[in-house]
C-alpha cells in the first residue's frame, strides 16, 4: 500500500536519496551534495500552497515528491513544477504513478492549473513516465547544463490539471 507523509518525517532518507542522484546521475543538475537543511530548503516552501511528501510503500521509505513554484512571479502561481524521486529498487512497481496522481489531485484542489516537469533530455525513463501520465513535450532547452564533463539539454513537459465539464478526474490520467 502506498501512503504519504510530510517530507520532514523522512528528511534523512530523502536527503540521502537525492545525494545519490547528485553523485551518480544527470537527473539533477546539482553537482555538490546537500545537507539536510539545504535539502529541506529546496523541497519545503514556506507558502502552504506548495506541498512536499515522502512516499512510503508498506510503511517503508521509497522516495519523495514535491511541487514548487514554476516561477516566483505572482502571475505564474497557477503553474507549478513537479519533482519525483524514487529509490531504484522501487521503479516499475506503479508507485510513482500513484504518487503522481496523489500530488496532482492535491495541487488541483488548491487551484493549480498546470504542472511542469523539467527532465534531462537523455533521461528516457523519466520522459516515458511523464508521457504515459499525460504530460506533453512543451519544448527543449538545448545545452543548458553541464555535468560529468557532458553538456546536457532539458526537456520541458507540461500537463493541464483543468478538468473539462464532460471529463472526470479518472478520464484525465
């Protein structure tokens, strides 16, 4: 069973997970490991409009997710950026799909109308995940980052959370 807790409940595990991705992947453009305090500053916004959660599977920490401002200017408030990280051993179990649906529903109830996922363009697994869950390619930022002595591009994926009159929440996902 997949459940969710506030990010503070698993701060140590979530920070360790993120630091693994920093050290071993291009999924994040951080190049230096974060302290727990730095990680918490990144995932927890002081504005209650934004949310962050640990993802638990049968009570065991499996990952975390959060949505944050897409852009801090007020007119962008209707649009947020989604982030999800799972421990590799929990990939392809349906956990990420359930977590994404949960957080999209939470955001929708707060009035969020668009979710943006910024994905390293070479991260085909993440791209396929977001496409499978209704996100569409909105554009590519070419050669904007560098990590492990490689120049990297970022794919921007977008999903509207607006439910049309003749559509149910289940129809959208």
